[in-house]
C-alpha cells in the first residue's frame, strides 16, 4: 500500500500533469489525435487525484468513482478513434482545419 506522507507533493504532481494536458488541448490546433490524447491525460490526472485522496482519507468511494471515469474514458477513446478512422478513410487526413471547414459549410 502506498503511504502518503506529503500531500502537497501529490497535488503538485497531478496539477503539473493536468496543466500539460490542458496546454495540449489549448495549443494544439492541427491534429485531432493529440487533442484526444490530451483529454485522456486530463481524465487520468483526475483519476490520480481521486485515488490519492481515497487512500489519504481511507475511503473507498473515490476508487469506485475512478472505475466509472475509466469506463467513460475508454468509451470516449473508442468512439473518437473510430470517428478518426472513418474520417481518414474519407479525406486522407485527420487535421482539425478540414473538420472545421466541413462543419462551417454545413451550417
């Protein structure tokens, strides 16, 4: 079992990982695959917070909540990758600019 003596170390670690994922979403404007990976990093960082606080507070509710979040993240990844695969077969590219142009022309 992990002994948590210094909670500030864990909070700073998860904060750094969260902001790396957030910057990946904000700064990336071209590739949709990097955007999906950044969203996954955000969700996994939130899961780390739930697990660490569940251990720190000696409560199992956080760990059960992590299972639900992992299920949603897996479904999001599977659907996102399926959409990317179909879009790549149709347009031979997975750039976000092409997707934005298609959405704007249909509106």
